[in-house]
C-alpha cells in the first residue's frame, strides 16, 4: 500500500472515530473550514494566485442554500448543490475579470468584487440583513436520513469534506495540475511552451470558487444560519491564514491550518 493511500485511510478512520471523542459540532465546523481552506489552497498554493475575495463564494452559497431549504422547501442535498453551482457561476464571472491582472492587482480586484457581494447581501431582503438568515432546517437527506440528528449530520459533513478533499488531490496530481504548478513557478515559461495560461487560471479559479461554495452551503446547514460574517472580507483573511499556517501547496496543510484556527477561536477567545 502506497503512502498516499495509507494517509487517506488514516484520515478517514480518524474522521469516523472522532465524534465519539470530540464535540461533533466543533468537528463539523473544522471540516467545513478545512474544505474552504483546501479550495483556496488550490488557487494560492498550486496556481500562485492570492484571492482576498473567497468569502464571496463561501457566504453567497450559504445564503442561497439556506434560502432554498428554508423558503423553497428543497431537500438539503439540493440546497447544497445550489450553493455549489452558485459558487461555480460567480467564480466564472469574477475569474474572467480578475485574471486579467496579476499579483497585488489580482488580489485587490477579488477583494473589490467580494465587497460588492457583501453589500448585496446586506441590502437584499431575502438575506435578513444584519440579523442573517436564521432557523435554516437541516431536513432529511434524500428524504431518508434525518440530519437533525447531530451524528448523522456529522457523517454527512465528513462525506462532503472527503469528496472535496479527494477532488483537490486528483486535480493537483493530474496533467492539469502540473500545468498549474508550472504557471505558479514561471508563467512566462509556461506561455512560451504553448499553454494558454489565462484559460488554466480561469478554470482553477472556477473550481476553487465552487469548492468554497460547497463549504459555505454545508456550513449553513450545520449551524442553521447564514450571516454577514460568512461574506465579510475578514472571512477571506481567515481562510488565507488557515492555508498559510498549515502550509500552502500541500495536501494536508489546509486541513491542519483550519483546525488550528478553529481551535484557537473556540478555546482561546
């Protein structure tokens, strides 16, 4: 058995046992932010693009998933799917605008676009303004599993995280991922050998935004709340911090960084 597969099995085994040792709600929060950090790491660690606006995808997906489940009455898996699709759509629009610039200019464009989303969420009547969208029902997964049970909700969140985590691993170890690393190391050289770097960067941005939306939609169901905190610029800063603490450009780094930050927030505040 290779080391990578062994690492995945150890991570899965730890996740299955963890709720019997640690408070499950804390673990669910950590897993949601770990997926969020993995999403940013795909862009920052493997493509070399620093985004200060990822809270836009995280928070807007949380609002849409919560609204879909609470107001439209859809099932939780469809609500999360709606959040994922919104993240992908916003990522396509924002990415098409932002990748025209590099470095700090790219980061500032993402921040400006995210602030536009923040003010939309602040003013839109469907979001609840400063009170947020409260009382989001968890519902029944596929009409069968009652997610109001904390343990059932935890294993659902674990499944979502593992799916996103394995997706990121597959992307960065594919030929596409190698091109992203080439862009990170020397974009001019990648252009010189014939790669359309803007297209690759846009795809990476869209994938990262979609994963951030998936994390935000899942978090909204866990805490039954979507608030302005989820879409605020400070949330973008926190996820950058998580990736940096754990180590950008590594597979397990964002997971470690997310749990370190969440632990500090919960036990040292």
